[in-house]
C-alpha cells in the first residue's frame, strides 16, 4: 500500500476530499519525522506501535573485494516497534 492508497482509503471512509486528507497525512508524517530527527523524541501511537530511535555503536567493517578495512561511525536510526495488541492480531491471521 502506498501513501496515495492510504489517502484514497481515508477519503473514502471519511467523506473528506483527497487534498484535505493528503495535507493531514503529510502533516502527520512530517511531525513524526521532526520528532525523531530534530527533537530526538520517540513517537508512541497507542494500539498501533512506536517509532523509536535506536543507536548503533561504531564498528570496523571489511570490504572483502578490495581486502581493506573501514570504520563505520556510530549513528542513530529510526525503527518501528508494533504494539502488542497489533502484533497479536497479525499472528492470528
């Protein structure tokens, strides 16, 4: 499902115009991105899941084709953890 499909589904179920729904969806995604990137805050959506920031430590990697080593710096990355109730529903089918 794409963002356009989500906008279409919400517009059909609510009766709102697609352009209005698109503004809301874009705003939601922008708020989540801003919270993770700029504020370094996790986002918790009860019953759905959490968008969390995970930290990866610096490490040494090897390029086996060139037989060289390189250092990968420590960095943060976004992750999604589904809510328990949502995960259980997925398991049930």
